[in-house]
């Protein structure tokens, strides 16, 4: 990967003011994610229809849209779970996402939180974070791996960020729904990704938890790039910098929250019910 | 500074010591002394008319059961910990057994019924020379390498294609079942060159020692016991490593494992191949002790029994499946003498009862169901 070129640019603050350590990811043209003309169909149903989207490094992008608009399918394409029938998907300038498997894409720096919280229920909260932590994740190094002090510290810090320090030794299966959401967010953070995809991260959280999530995501933007898919419009309004509206598999509108709220088409299909 | 309160396991000190708790090591030591010292002495040193004497019958039976226990342990690694139910582990066991059997057949030398260079079954088929795949099997170490390589390679290739195609759950189980069944049919054929339905038997010696001598039998017993104790520690080392936690994570939420950056293919392939190799070694230890190997070891029923031992003992506990294999087989050897025709019913009933009332098996019972799900 074009490290030589990339490194020079790290020293320049990117025009947005965001500084993202693009280890392996070439973000020399500001964009970290490029989706171009993506189409996916399942048994004739077009889940994505010529979808194009560019996300800049360090951005916090919210993606909204009615059910079936293709939000989750879009994440599936980005993370390698679904191969598009047409179109291209690039992570930075160089990484063609349509050619890699899920673990490779995760290793390249894209973390994903699922709509339904997916954690290792039989493992303790601590072990969940340990497994997610950035490391050499091939078989032999994993067999030999031992936790050193800095790694413990990192896990402890993340535990504090996600407010689960007191629960560290408990099996993750015993956590509440909202806590599992947080744990999964913590696991994604432990991967030290450049790009975080968060699918309905505050579903099932209490108001207080939702508020804290909003603070967390806003604080992460800049250091990371976040794409948040949410139904909760209040939440989106609270955190959004830029909003993309999906409808029937393609982008209906894009802009600031106010622009979106005033867009007549958007009001018609989504907001104006 | 963030306290050690949440740190899961003691990690100070050498990794080896931390494998078992203090109590665990004491039990392990007691088991080792019983199997490796007390039992051999009671058999070899105590006179046959003494009440304490251990008879040949028990040496063979317990030796055999320890081989089964090793198989159950291997099954636990792939099924209990990784969640992949194999119904074909009998095949790997039999392949290890056949590899050892080839060496034992060649060690018979001219002492067979036909006093030929070739084993009796080849003379009977009017074969003039060994088929190519019997080359070098008169060397013990070559045969020992085959014991590891044949089950290992087969498992590796089969596993690679099956796991790469993301074949899971019951589909994987059925394919493994079909694989062992097809192999059984292949080995039943005389033309395959492994003695057809009679398999290999009438062994005379191993490494020059007469195979029926009490000392040889006890040596095999002790080697089997050492292997079992060794594999227990190896298993413990694996499941307490980070890799072990990845394996259980694959069992519980494979997608999360993938999106965390681990490729489940290679982790499954590793434990699957290792499990097959352990089975092969168990088979190789089994054959000289029971004195026969034939294709019925590959019958689907045998592989299903392995799964039952593991379930009865308690999946995901390592020591449980060892106890399960012992309990079920002791029961079997008593039952098949007392009520031979009802054994399969009893086994089926046992499986149903354990599944219903003891989901964590005997090990769960011993632990007082502390870890109820």
C-alpha cells in the first residue's frame, strides 16, 4: 500500500481538520469510503440500486431511511458479507472491498456493530474485549498470545469508556440489552478500526444510555470515521453532521440535518408520516 | 492501576503451572500414580492368587477404555469447544489403527499360517507382492508417521473444502457420517489390500517383543495411560489459550468472530486436524492391545457412540468426556455379558436421559451444576 505517499499527507491536517491515522488505508484524497454504482438483488428484489456514496475520513455520517431502504445491505457490502452485482466499493484509495473476505476487511480497519447485538455470551466481558483487540489474528500467534500489561490497560480503559468495568468478570450473556450494545461497541473499538459501522447502536437503550452513546460517538468522530444507521430521529438530530437518506436502495438526499428535514421528497417518504 | 479484580485467570508464573488449579494438579498426580505405577505393580508384581492381583482381563479392558477416552477427548475439542459435531471420528481412529496394523502384520514375518513373506490374506488372494502403499511399513517409525499423517492429511483436505464452503451444523455431521461409511465399504473390499472384512489380526510381536507377553501388554497400557494424561494437558493448554477462547467464540457467534478479524476457516481446520490426529494415535494404541482391526470400526454406529461418550461425560469440560468414555464402556462390558441384546436400547436411553436431565453430563454432576446455563 502506498505508505510513502500516505505518510507525507499524515503530517498535513486534512482539510476538514480531521486527523485519521490511515495505517494501511490511503486517505490522501480525504475520502475513506467510496461506493460507486452499487447494485445488489436478492431473487429479483433490488436491495441496492445504483447506490453511490462517499464518506470522508473523520466524518460522523448518519444514514437513515425507511425499512427495506437497503441500509443493512449497504453495510453487508462494505464488510464483505455480500458481493455486489455491479459497482465498486473502495476503502481509501486502494483497498477494493469487493475482493476481500470479512476477516480481511475487519483486519484492514473496518469494524462493524450489528443491528442485533452480537457478543460472545459464554465469555466474560473482559474476554470479549480481549478477543476483539487488535492483534495478529492468525492461528499460531493466537495460540501463543498472552496478555501483557499495556493490553490489560487498554482493555481496562475501554471497559471504562463503555461503563462496564464492574461487569468485567461476568459472562456477557448476563448483560442487559443496552449493556450488550455497549459491549459490542467496545469490541469494535478494541479492533482500532479506521471506519466504524454502527447498525442501530442505541436500539433498546434507556434514555440515559442513549444520551451517553451520543456523547461517545461525537467524541469518537475525528479520530475515527463513523457511519451510524439509526431509526431514532432525535438521536440522529443530536449527533449528525451529515445525513444520508436511503430510499429503495439508492441515495435520496444528502446534507445537514436541517437540509434533510426541509427536503420535500424526504419528508414525503420518511419524515412526513 | 486499574486493579486486578476483573482479571479472569491467574496469569503470573509459567503458563504450564497455571494449566490446572492446585486441586486439579493433585487429582492429576493421583491419577498418574494409579495408572502408571499402582496398576502395573498390581498386575506384574502381585501374585496371581492374591486378592489384589489385577487380571489380564482388566488390563485389556482398561487399556481399551483409555484409548476410547483419548478419542472422546479429541471429540470434545471439536464438538464440545468448537461446536462442530463430527459423526466420522471412528474413521480417523480406524485409519490410525490400520497404519499400526500394517506394521504389526509385517512383524509377523514367516510365522503366519502359510509361512509366506506376505500376510495370510494376501496369500489367500494369490497376490505375489505387497501393493505399493505397503512399502516401508515394516519400519516401525514409518508406520508411526503414517498413524499421524494419514488421518491428519485426510482431515485437513476434507476440512479445508468443507469449512471453506461454510458447511455447518447437521450438514457437516451427515457428510462426516457418509465419509466414514464410504470408507468402511472401501475397506470391506478384498481388493483394497487391507484384509477385507477380516481386517488384520493374529499379531505376533511389536518392536521384537512378543505381543501377548504380560510385560509387553503392560508397557502398551502404560504408554496409553501416558498418552491420555499428555493429551489431557495438551487439551487444557489449548482451551485455556486465546485460541481456545476463539474456538468457543466460533461455537457461540461465528459471524462476530469473522467481523473481529479472525478467519474461522483456519481455526476450525487446526482443531479439526488435531482432533483427527489424536484419534489416529488412539487407534494405533488400541490395535496392539485388542489384537485386531477391521472395517467395522468405521461403521457409523461406532462414530455415534463416540459422540455419546462425550455428551454423557459433559461437553466442553475435557475431563468429562474421559469419564464418559470410561463409564459408558464399563457399563457396556457388563451389559453385553448380562443382557447382550439390550445394550443398544440401554445406550439410546442413556443418551436421551443425559440430554434431558444432565445437559452438562457427568462433569456437570460432579461440579454440582454450579455453571448451569
